[in-house]
C-alpha cells in the first residue's frame, strides 16, 4: 500500500526498460529462483528459465516481489549475480558478464556460436535487479514468529542492495487515490478504509489475531479492486466483496474468525436478504 509497484513501473517507463516480475513465496528454493522444470506434451521434461534469468539475458529489470518471504539461503543465490554478474544455472548454463565473455572469446579464439555450444552466454549490460520487501517492525513484545520474519535482512543481504525506504500512505491519501481511480462513493470508501486500517494493524500485533494478517493480505491494489466493484454495482454487498478478496473460504478457522471480528468492529455486516 505504499506505491512500490507504481514507482518501479514509472522508473522502467522513463528509462525504457522492460520488466520481468518474479513473485517470491515462502517455500521457494534457490533453484526455483532461476529455473524450474517444465513438461512437454510428449511427457519429456526441460529446464525453463525464470523471469530473473530472462531479464539478465535480455537486459530488463528483474523485479523480485516479496523478498521477505524467502530465506537467507535462497537470497544468497543472488550474491554472485549481483556482485560479479555471473551465475551457474541448474541445467549447466553459465551466464557471465560482458567483460569476461569478451575475454573468453579473445583468449580461446572462440566465436559466439562456440560459446553457445558450451552453454556460455553474456549477461546484458543493462540488466538490473529491484527487490521489494516489507520489514516487520520490532516491538518489545514481538513474538518469535515475527522475529523470524525479518531474518532475511542479514548483513550479506544488506551489502547486495542499495535500500530505499518507501513510507506508507496516510488513510486520507489512500482514500483520495481510491476514489479518484474508481469513482466509488465516499461513504463506501470510508468504510472500506476503516476496515483496512484495522486489518493491517493485526500484522503488527502479537496476539492470535495476527494469524489473519499472515493468511491474507489487503493492499491498496486490492482495495481499488473492491471499490471498482462497488462503483460498478452499487447494490454490491461490501461484506461479500471483502470476504471474496480475502479468500475467506480458504482461511484457517482462527483467521476466518478474526476476519469476522474485524468486519464487525468496522461495522460491515452481511446484507439481509428480503424475501417477497
């Protein structure tokens, strides 16, 4: 909800970059970050490059979305790529920087075809990596789980990136953006924001209700999606729209009850169906 994705998109537009977004997840391995196994229609398997490798070869920006979800071991895969612009892939391919690529050609009298036959390819000079992450605030009452969620921010990771802090928007700023983009009635936007603020506050809490914040998310993008639905269908049930966005049917029992409590606290309840 702080505009990181929008800022990256504007940066890419202004400098003429293509973008490859890699969405990171909790159980992602170091291998998954660069390549994954695919299956052909005949049943044979092959190695498929991730967006990170595609960006390296084509000179795009690789956006690693959600760096906080993966462990230090997975992030360590990037160290050689970031610092030396070299990386060895699971299928035996070796990507190297343009200077080393030119040196190999000169010293061995190899052509690009010779290097390709040896699965050696140059990393495009314009290749860049931008990673986004959410840092969990530390409190004196922080739980063990909350401390573990910031474990990715190690000294090794700190040396790999230049950090830019993006402050979150205030409720008024977020409300103005949602209303300007969607045309949703102000009253509905106000109720939606009241719920969102209570929902997000759970992420910083140490109680059992924080299970909800770990099981579902409610970004500005998702609020815009809900508001657009309300604007298009004024009779739409806000309660049902939020339940749908949070995928409440698939939430653990504890998280589902916490969601109901937050909705009730924000004064959002299911519409009563009148039978005629």
